[in-house]
């Protein structure tokens, strides 16, 4: 089946699915709803050590619940007030950016299908592929960019670069053609923000205030960083939980404001949700024509049949046979979710102000949805596939959203999903969350969770093995089989072999020398390796050991590295260059020593093994972008 036909089939199938009558058990008594959410949210907050949360719900144009939980300031015991306490929105900010884009499209200043290079002057997008990058691809997270995490946050306002300068210094590499597969892109949103600024002549923060926030009456929302003084006093603190106490974090500056810089109260998000459920209108004020706003929820591409599609701005997070659109947002300290169920005229907003809130908002909403908007369908029928066929799906898959050209490329290993077989079903181990689930075949390429109708699908094109993995409720990302240098097993082999050789040369050789000199009288043994030959290997091993040590220390700060590369890493990447000089000598000596007959065989063999291991180590260091200053 051609790609076009598959997309059409999937589109009409999705319409058919969501037009099916869906069951709701939404209570008329709001007290029932509030009591349920109190229990769920407070339980998660206690278990995860979350300081505070802010919640708001709307239905049928009415506010049905606004509530704060816990503290906005733990030290001062300031409780969260849903009316005025501002939480950082993270990527929920992107919805405002896409609204701004569509306003400019409606006014004829931007074109969704024009090459964005047509609007750029100070810098340009590389013409890596024949197809140009367009606003349509930016809105759907399908521009084909690598992900860049370095300096996606900064610590001080002085480090906030104008977007023009930012993209001149940090243009993400194009790694696949646009509109081919989705891969979430903050820099894609940053480019869209820049285009809005360029065609409107206004700084983005000012544009949003004048064209979106003020018309809607959202007076407790801002994109300014730091916040204006009159709003800063209402901003919740952000917390981590260490050693049994809440630790206040610093304000997280987001250089690409439109991708994640907004702050808002739950009450303001009530206004926003009501407007979005009413074609961007509050009373007689509308941000744009309904037909223009409808574009945000239109599909751009389907990864596979029955998967949620990538949309123009909204994320399609449909589940339980209900069409759900919205967006999640995460900084390191704040974690936010805003979702709409248009057919039910329902909106849900929840934000946590603590590090442990990551992923928690999804669990809260899933429990809420299963309780009040359950899936009316029976579990999908399954089929039986033989073990040999199932073996074609097994292996490790990495998320296609990761850096390709800087030292954080190695983070691709952290997002690996491991698939194995288990008595006619597939076992999925999520390397990121540590969770395990089991999946049953629905057809030859599609599997459902054994406990629900949640789907995942594979792509097998002319091969016995699957190359890609898609999750039905994650349309903005795909997973690719880990091959070659990305193989976890291969990388473990190289690093273990290299470290064993390094340790034996640095520690074992000196110890053996002392033992032989002081305790072993091997007068008739063959000669050891020449001192100069061993010295080359010892220095090479020392430089590699220093590299591994400095990199380990540099990454021990966890997420701090995205704020800027530590100096110890900048020093550490010098050592591989130095080791190469001595490795070249080792390569030469590994050949020479076989010309000397009176040397120990095991010594010669080990020297060759160490040379080979160090060659692999340099290859691995280069593959993961540590050979050079790739930051």
C-alpha cells in the first residue's frame, strides 16, 4: 500500500473510531469529582515528595474546579492559590506560539507551506535535503532536526541570547527529510517564534501579550523572563527533594521563550481552555477565524494505522476512545499538563512545582480518565504469531529524538526500549522509566497492551526484522532499532575491554614489575617487553583513564550539563587527542615486537590486544562526539 493510501486510510479510520459513541461517567455533583482528584493528587504528592500543585477543570463553558494543593513557598508556608499563583508551563507554552503563527498565516504574513528560508536573512537552514522545511513541518514536529539539549536552559538573564544570535551559533543539524517522521523539536518551535517576531516586528513576549493574553483577559500569565516584579511575587518556587527536605531551585531561564518560557495561574488557564474550546473566543473577542484555528488539530502524518497522528500544534493524546488534544510541559522543576476533550467540551489543567512531578501529571490524568471517561470498548481481539516471526521484533530501540552532533549524543542510550518475546507476546522494558509491560498481537505489525487497548506498532520493510517502533499515544516521536555504534552490547564490550586493558597496564604492570624484581628469580624466562614499548602503552592508558575520569565527574552533575558544559569536560576531551599520539607508537610497536623472538608470547599477545582495545576506544570516543570540542 502506498504511503498516501495508508495516510488516507488511517485518517478516515481515526474519524470512524472517534465518532463511535464513547462512555462517560462524569458526575453531576462536583464534590464527587473534587474528592476523587483530592485523593489521587494528594497521594501522588505524598509518595513522590511534591511540594505543590495547581489544578483547574472546565466543562460546557463553565469552571467546575479550581484548586491549589500544598505550598508555593515551603519555607514561608505559602499555600498554592489557583487564582494568582503562577507555575512555569514548560512546553505548554508552544500552544501560544502556534496560535501566534496561525494569526500571521491568517493575515497573509506567513505561509504554512513556504520554505522558511524565504523569511530568513541573518542565517539560513542548510539545504541538506531536497524538500524544504516549512511551518507545517515545524508545527507538527516533522522538520527532521536533531535534538539539541546543550544550553536549552540558562542560569542568568544575561545568558539569554536573541534568537537571531542563538540560531547563528546553534543551528540543529538536519538528519532526515521533513514530513517523513515526527521527532519533537524545541528548536523548530524556536524558529517559528523567530518568524513571528520577524514578520510582526514585535518581540515575542510583547506579541503574545498584545495579541493573545490581553484580548483573552489572561492577566496572570507572562512570557517574560524574569517575570515582571508585580508577577514575580506570585510565582511558585520550584523544588527538588534531597535528604528528606525540599530544596528550592533557581529560576529556569528558557532562551527560546516560545518553546517553554511561559508562566501562568490555574485560573488563567481556565480562560485559555474555555477560549480554545470555543474557537479561541471569549465572549465576542476571538483570536482568529474558526477555520484558521481548526488547523491546529488537523493531522499532518500518521506513523502507522490506528496510531494518534501528528497535528499542527496540538499533541494528539487520544485514549479510551476519546479524542484528546493538548500539550505537556516540563522544566526540571515544573511539570504541567493541559488537555482538551472537544467532544465533551472539557478541559483539564494540572501543574506540579517539584522535580518529582515528571510523568506524575500523566498518571493522574490516566486515573482520572479511566474513572470518568472510561473506554467503552471491549479489549481488542488478538491473534497468534509464531515465535520465529515474533523474534523479528526483538531488540533495542532508541528514541529518534536525541542529539547527533554534540557530546549529549550519548543520551540516546538512556531512552532505549528493549523488546523481547514472552510466551507468544512481546515484553517491553522501558529503559527510561524502568517499567515493564506485555503486548499481544492485534495484526502482523500492531500490538495492544495486555490490559488495555493502548497500541504500539512496528515497521518491517522488506526485512525479517523490524526497523522502527511507534507508540499509539506518542505521535511526536518514533523509535529506531539500535544498530552499529548505537548497539548497547557493542558499546559495553568496547568500554569494558578498554577499561580492563587500561587498569592492567596502569596498575598491573607496575605491580608485576615489583613482584618480579623482589620475589621472582626468573633468570631463564624470556625477556619482558622493552621499556620504551611499555611506556608508550602506559602513557596512552593514562590519558584514556584521565578522559574517562574527567567525563564521569563532568556528567555526575546530572541535568546541570544542559545549562553549560562543565570546565572539567572541556579539559577531559583534550586527553583523547594526546592518547592518539602514543597509540600510533603502540600500533608500530605491536608489529615490531613480533620481529623479536625472545619476548614472551603472552606479553606480545596482550600488547596487541591492548592496542586493538585502544583503537576501539578512540573510535567509540569519536562516535559519541567526545573527540573534539563538540559543544
